[in-house]
C-alpha cells in the first residue's frame, strides 16, 4: 500500500481542510464527485443509502453531536482492530472477522429465531470468540438488516475482541456515533461515497482512533479508492473486496482472486462474502489473502461458533 505522502505528485499530503486537494488526491484515479458519477450506488443499495441519510438527520435531532462528544470523553481508548486482524495472521491460518447478522434484503431473516425480540448478540459473540475469531463485525442497520446500535456495547462487554460497526456510513455524525457506541472500527463502502466524502470520513475516524475498512465491489471503485486506503495513517486502514455482485446478488470468491493484482498491500486486504469452506480460505491464502469477513454462512447454522470452528478447520 502506498504511503500517505504519495497521495499528491509533489509528495505533499493533501491538507485535510482543503476540499480541492482532497478531490484531486491520487495517482490518476477518477475524481468525479457529481451526483451522476458512474460509481454511485444503484438499485437496492441506492434505496438503503437514501433511507440512511434520512435516518441520520433524525438521529442528529434526537441525540445532538455535543451529547455524543460527551459520551466519548467518558470512554477508554478503542481496541486496535487493525492490529487484531493483521498481526493475528500466520502462514497457515486466516484471521476471520466473524459477523453478527440477523437478516438481509436478499435473504430475509437468516434463521426464524433471529426474528424474536430476545435476540442476543452477546451469546453469538462469545461463541465466535471461543471458536477463534480475530474480531467481530456487527450489523447495526435496523430497517434492512435487523441490527441495532446498542448491539456494539453488548458485544464489546461480552468479549475482548475489537468490534466493527457494519452499517452504511454516509455522514460524519455516524463516525462520532460509532465511537460513542463503543465501536473500534467502521465500514466505508466505496459505492456509497465520493472521494472527498470518503477522505473526510477517514480523517475523522483516525482522529477518533477508529480503524476504517474501505469496501469495494468493483474494479472501478478499487481503482478509485486505492490511493486513499491507509490515509491519513496506514496503521488504521484496511481494504475490503466484497465478493457479492450487486446486480445479480450472487457471491463468488474468485472476485477477490481476479482483483488482487490491483491491490498495493495484500497484508491489509479483507475478502468479504461467499466464504464457506476451509478450501475457500486456502484458496485465498494461496494468493496472500489472510483476512476474511464471514457472516451469513456462520449465522445460518444453529451454532455459529461451531460453524466457525469447522471453517477454520
């Protein structure tokens, strides 16, 4: 992965307060931030993002930013998510980010019992921890994924592992909200954000000591965000390739294998979705990918922890 000082041709990192510098950062990557840019979310993802922006505006009224800042002032330092997944790796193993996920727009409720009000993410977190998870990913979107922001603290209280807030982050308020809710890392989806929006969110996340996982679905978006991964601090940035085709809604880990030659630093690469067997993990390790995010496959089993043990083999 390139150092932050390579973000501009003259070796000077862009000024965080200079919007034009942020927009022009990169080594020839597209910089189109217009509403009709081809990288933008479409279909179901666009619907989710539109709803999320409305949801965030309501949250700002319900819990003002000053209240979030006060909560943060009472919290300790976040757990080091980056270190947990990057340094956890060995030559013959994979650091698995095990995900807590109740439902999805495509699959509905993953198991019938997950629809119950008594769903307890801390129970699943403890099973993941016992099975060897390196970190936890927790869905917090309510409308489409059945999550809740309170799940983060419940998971964090149950296990010593760092926790990723898995949601659709489109506004700086959500970064503050994530930190105040106990998250150690946040997800930034390239299809949901312009370059300038993403860089702003990455800078704020670093200020709040949160790791960022920048996720891409396509080659176009990988090329667009690649220069920024790890900015402004390379020890707080991960790159994720999601193996789900957003148009066909099918997963194939070969997607990671096809795009890997475009990744600057494979040690910080996370392969996401479609990972089901020890052989899948071996295929990824054979090309240097030793971090995987696995959710629906584990959550479909009666014992997600047992499923993780079998996956790790």
